[in-house]
C-alpha cells in the first residue's frame, strides 16, 4: 500500500512538472524559449509625411525593420517594438547611424533612469531617427521566476522519488 501511495505521488509530481512546461506560447522553440520573429517588417508609415526605414535588433519584443515617419524619436521606436524584453539591459542600448560620408557613428543610450525613475532629463528624448538607423538592444541572461524554480524543484523531487522506489524494491 505504501509503494502504491509513493507511486501516485510520483505521478502527481511528474504531472505538475509537465503542466508547468505546457504554457509554451505560439512561436516558441522546442526548449520553450521564445523564437524571435525573423525578417519582420512593420509599417507605421504616415501617408501625409516623409517615411524612413529603420531597424531595431536584440532584446525587444518585436525586433525587425520599421517604416516610420521621419520625425520619430528613438523612444517612440522602442515603444513600437513592444518595449524592452524582460532580460534587456536598458542601460546599454546603442544607436548605429550611417553618416553622409558613409562612416558610422554609435550613440550610447541609457533608458534605465527613464524607465525606473521616470527621469527623462538623463536621456536624449529629442534624438530623432534618420533613415537607415539601427537600434541595438543588448541583453543578458534570462531571469527565472517562481514557476521556473518550482518546475526545477518538482522535477528534481520526481527523479529522487523514482530512484528511491527503484532502490527500495
């Protein structure tokens, strides 16, 4: 009777682990990590103004090429791209701009103070995009949440219970 109870406990814990891993969203890879949309083109053009093509790459929700009005600010492009991803390093964004003499310049942007303190004076909010600009959003290691820790712990307990039941017999 005790072995049967342990067996059902093992099945219950295994089921919880599987249930935790089943909340994979559409567009996710086999290992559950979000697959970035490759080759995305987003058109936010305004027919009454001049439009430009810019890009945003890295740790944002919707990376890709964007067609936006010529007076669009960098912060507006970041908002159009769905904002920074949860593992983005918002203090290490870079804007790569091609100058008229074909040289490239890199402008460092720090959105940390703006996003967490609401202090817009520390970033250049007047920086408007030019045609061909590329915003690079750096990132780091993914953050783990409670459900991730719970999944890891329940999987470990399931394995240990399986080993215990096998050795006990």
